[in-house]
């Protein structure tokens, strides 16, 4: 049996970010490996410039996700008026100035950011090798008492429930998910099942299909890269315990 850490990613506003192109910031249905790495690292107090620590944490991560609830997806249209003297912080940890002539700043800076409303997702994860630091107990403590404020994808997306949701012991990732109680569905939602996403090498139902995602980050270069093969499928809600079942 393997010990898994359980996360509950729940909030009125959530952004499980996908690969961003220019001013368009899309989201995906479930969190990426890089987002979970950043979440844990933020709780631990790891800094952006500590790329090797972030890369090692991401390399050790094995996880599965179950999307219990999502109300709707929408696009936020954002504008900001920036002047030549304005400076912004970069992922390199130092401010960056702006260039260009006076006409460069006549129009506002425009971007689009997707978000999901009323989301609740369950994540089960482990770190390999298990004995290497930080271990699951260290991560759990950090999530309960984080070094910095935590958010679900973007800074406005604050969690509505404690992120650390305990431990389970199971034979594999899918079995671990079947031990985690479901969140309440959206009001008026049809019982159409829940989305589950698993690693390609994890045991899974035969009905699952392959998907390709770019969900890993090169923490040294500061870019997303690569192609990850996962398997996804919809599972009936009665395949998982409900909160009242768990309490009983």
C-alpha cells in the first residue's frame, strides 16, 4: 500500500492555467504538474529563482485529479494604462523597465484571462523517492501553515477551504481517489459523473482515453515545455464516497 497526500482545491474563482500565448491566458479542466509544484513550493517558502529546487519537486511528483464540481467558465477582459516610467516585477526577481516612444503608451495594455467559477477538485499525490526531503508530512504542515499566502492558479483565486485534506493509503492513484469523499455538486446540476485524470502508467478503467497536455515547466528557463500523456474519463458519482458516507 502507498501513502498519498490529499488536496482539496476549492474556490469561487479558480484558474488551472494552460499554456499562455501573447495576451490570451486559457485554463484547463484540472491542475497541471507545474501548478501543483508552485503551490507546494509557495507553501514551503521556495523562491522563484531557486529553479533547481522547483525542478526537483516537479520531477518527484506523481498525482491524479478528480473534478468534483465546476459551475461555468468565463473570460475576464482586463485593461491597464501603463506609462513609460512604470516598472513591473519579473520572474527573474528584479523590476523591468519599459521602452518605446510616447505613442507607445497612448493605448491601454489589454489581455484576456479565462477563469472557472465554483470549482472543487480533489488531488491525490505522492513524491518519489518518498524519503527525500521535502516529504509528504513536510508538505502537509506547510499547506496548513504556509510561508506565503496560497492561491489556486492566479493571485485573485483564493481557496475557500483548507487545501490539505489528509492522507489515504491505497494500492494506486485511482484507488486513492475512490477513498476521497466527493464535494457537493452545483445546485441543479445533472448527475453526469465526474472527470478523472490519471498518469499514463497508472491503473485505470478501460473507458478512459488518452490526452496530451503541456503541463510541466522548465523552472530554469522559465517556460512551459514538453508533452505529457495522460488518461481521462468520466466516472459515475456513485463510484466515490459522499461526505455523509465518510462520516458514517
